[in-house]
């Protein structure tokens, strides 16, 4: 398989990067995941990001094993160092599920024909992603200026949404300069760079510069950059025990994280260490991450009308950038299904689903 790598950082190695055109073309050459069937062994892939650190803890703490044993199955949760490659492997059938943003799940694998379901809607970015400028500059002043960001990423999406607020578009900018996240801090320190769009922990570091000002962040578009665990829809349909075990393990861990107990802090400390920071640093990242600590909160968000509006906006962005799927004729190319039975996009080509069946079981205590 040809790898399509767009970024690599210490604390957030390649997490939550939009897959570029090259990746879309690469995955079009990969066959869809193998036909699902009843089985007992499952694999999930995850990569480092504040909202996904619980997956590593679920594996190392034995919580996943406990829930898997309850249903007579095994679930291995595997950390990969490369976010893009994790989605590549999931799409090719090497994993039954993968951590991904709503944007990346819509473009790849859904755009590549692999039907996926958001089993766990875990959080949305609520300040982790930001537009930072030098000096006394507002959003409207970005016209004519060059902006440094990781192209075709959630940073690019954030910029597009910000420009809409002041009746500007990317065409009104001086240029969009593709910049590796590894180079972003150094780039901002040069005289040539006036505007960057990036994510935490880079945001926090850049804002330590007295000349840096945050003019927009993901809290201005709450609920749009969503972090989920997507699983193969056919696999989930044929193996409900898989859905129950994974959902149960997740919400047991969410309750522990939110407990405020010494045991909860010990779990958070383990997650912090695994992500390359300390407890205080990890809690600061969580503060900019709207975690759904209870299944009820996740269900209310997933069943809310705003999710459909968000997914239409995301589809428009992906189509505009040419990464909704090879040969996509319109932003409606991929259908997205929701818990109430509604569909956005092509109802005849539904390859992305938001389903609250299992989270509802967690709410009812029937897992």
C-alpha cells in the first residue's frame, strides 16, 4: 500500500488530518473491506489526540478485555503512529474500526465506498483548533494576506468557515501556504508569516508569543469538527456483541475520567503520559475538547438537527477541494444517514451513518 502522510508531531502525531487528493486516489485502488461475517476477534486502530487517549487506556487498563469477555469476544485496540495510514488500513479491511473526524470519514472511507458507522461520537473540538495572527488584525483583515496551514486538514476547514463569517473566501486571500505542523511554530516566528491556522498543543505554544492574537477558533463553530470511532457497518450489523462491548468499555472509561476521584486522576495521568504531557497539560487540552462524558450527552448531540447541517457543510468543503471521492459529481455524492431516518447527500449511496442504537443501550443500562 502506498502511504499518504501529511504530518507528524510529537504529541499529536498525524491526528485529524484531512486526506488529500493523492490519498483519495490511492484508496480508490484499494478494494473495499472484506465482506463482514459473524466472528469473535476484532481490531480497532487509534492515533494520539486528546479526545482519543481514552482508547489507549481502555486497552492497557483491561477495561476492554473485561467487556469483551462478557460477550465472549476479543477486541484489540492498536495504536498507530500515522493517522492517515490508520484510515488507509481500516478502509482496506485490516481493522474493524478506526478513530477519525467526521470530515475524514466522509471523504475516506465513505467516499471510497466503504460503509461506516459512527459507533462512538466522542467529542468535538471546542477551541483546540485556531487562527492566529500577528498584531491587531481581525478576520476581515485577512483579505490579501497569506495564511500558513496544513492543506486539506481540519485547519483548512476552520479557515473556510471563518472566512464565511466576514463574507470572504479563499480567493480573497493572498495565498494559502501548505505548512507542516512540525514547522508551524518556527514559521510563525519568521517575519514573512503573518497568519497561521493550527491545533493544540501548537496553538498554546504560539500564543505564548506576545505578538500573537487568536482571532477565531473551533469554539466559534461548535460541533463541526467531530472526533469519532467509526466501524464497518456490515461488521457491526453481523456482530452486535462487538458494538455492545466497545460501547460499554468506552462509557465506563468516560465515567472514570469525569469522576473527580483519585482513580480518575490516575487514569487521566496515564493518558497524559502516553500523549507526551503531564496531568495539567492534558487537562488543558481536554478543556478545549467538548467530551461527551455521558451516553445521554452523546445521544442528544448525535440526534440533534445541527449534525445534518454540519455534514452538508463538510461535504461542500470536501467537494470544493476535490476530495469527496474520485469522480464525485456533486457535494451530494455520498449519502449520510442519521438516527431519525433522515439522509443528506445521495440516499442511494449511503456510506456514512450516525446510529444511536448502542449508545441508547448505554443510556438505558442494558449493555
